[in-house]
């Protein structure tokens, strides 16, 4: 199993979409940001401005190519420039796309996530959790291998896979457009614990 390289990174789930608001599983369906999502991305840029003073500067942005993530990444990139930061390189990585939920896309979010994460159930036409985890880890490793501190802009289920790779409880919902500063375990003899710091007002 591919391991997540012990390097720090920033993470941001995309802003809200209408399907988020309605409690529907989006998966690979390319649902755009709504007005609330655009405002959330603007607010995230300001939170990042504070966060990089406290933790570490962002050196580059790597986004999922799906519209809701890429639009969020672009708004944050432009917002940081408006705050006086130099323009950051912005690229996409298909490995950061949201999971394909198959027949569950467009359906109300159910109670099957735990079974999916455990590998006991995969919706028809959907991507197994183990496959999602492998490609998510590979994509983040590519982003951190470039040197510096990347901002990863992607999705909620994909972050569940990253939580699993960080030995954290996987089925935890990440709110839209909530910046996270993520640090690898320190050298120690005890359990390896990744540190997640939420940037909030």
C-alpha cells in the first residue's frame, strides 16, 4: 500500500454547490459552485492570508480538475494576489478528482459510507475506497515532491481517503471551503499522529 510521504501541506475542500446544500452525493458529477460557494472561497483566501503568517507560505496550488474545485482554487489564488501575495502557480491533477459514486450520484447521502470505507460495499459503478485512497495518496505525494508547501484543493470523500492514509478516523465530514494546515508526525517512538489545524475566523 502506497504511503503518504511525511511532508506538510495545505488542504481545502471546494466551496458549496447546490447538491451539497441539498445533501446529495456528487461524486464525479461536475456540479458548479453556487453563490454561497463562491463567497466561501473568497473567505478562505482571507483565512489563508492569516494562516501562512502563522504556519507556512503556500508555494503552489494543485487542484482537482472538476469545476467546483478548480473555481475554488482560482478564487483563492486571485484573493491572495489581492492581499499582496505573488501569483502562485496553479495546476490540476486528475488524481485529485472526487470519487466516482456510480449509481449513488445525485442521490441523498446515505448511511453506507462506513461499509464502503471498510471495503464491504461499493455502489454499482462506483470506485472502491481502496482505489480512491491509492490515487489520492499518489496525487498528494506528487504535489509535495515538487518542493515547497502545496495547497491541495479537492473534495470531501477524497479527504476521507487521505484521513485513512494518515491513520485518522476516515468517515469525518470536512465542511466546504475550510482551510486545513496538515503536518506529518514528528520523529518519535510512540504512535505516528498527523496534526490537522483548522483555519477559522
